[in-house]
C-alpha cells in the first residue's frame, strides 16, 4: 500500500491554518453556542491549525509528508528539519489527546479546564519562533495581521 503525500502547498496549508486560528478566536471570544458543542468545535479547529502549520513548515523546507493527522508524528518530522521543535512536543502531545474525543466520542466532552490547556497549546505552537516567522511571512504576503495572542490574554478562562 503506497503512502499518500500531502499535495497542498505550504502557502495553502498556512492559509487554512490561519482560518482555523480565526475560527478559534471568533468562537471563543464571542460564544453563542452551548459550551460542550463550542468547546468541541474550538478544539477541532485548534488541532487542525497545528496540524496544518506543522505540515506547512515541513513542506516549506522542501520535505514531503504523509497525509496523517497525528500531531506528535508531525512534530517529530519537523524536528528532523529543526531540532528545536522538541520545545513544542508537549503542546502537540496534549492536543493529540483530545483528537479522539472530538472526532469519535460524544460522551467525553471538553471542559473549561481542558480549554485552558488547549488554548495554551495552540498559542505555544502558533507563537513558536519558526512557526511564527512562517506565519508572519505568509501574512505580509497576503496583507493581513496574524492573531498573536490567540485568546489566553484576552479572555478570562476560569
């Protein structure tokens, strides 16, 4: 069985990641849905953003990557390019733990406490210097401002 590689460009993936980040920001700062549904959707977009940012980084460095959705595997692939990506391993592992909940489990809902960890992990990855530089470059190219303080500094999570 052959491996399917990501076909999107680094630019396309970064664009889609930025849309996921904007979705997280909008849903969390302007809630109008029941918490359990809102938190699941926010978590989904947070994990999607990190997945796309890691893939974008890998592809922008001339490498190929399989169409996978496991964040720690993507983080390890990024580490092969830049060993400092070990600094975001915990954030990727934490986000990975929620992926089965949001995709396959209606009983294990995400709590406010979970949201704090999810948002902090998203912010850690988004503002990690190599990722942030890539996002800055992408946003300059497309003439808009990135969200740097994802949510944690603007909303009381407790």
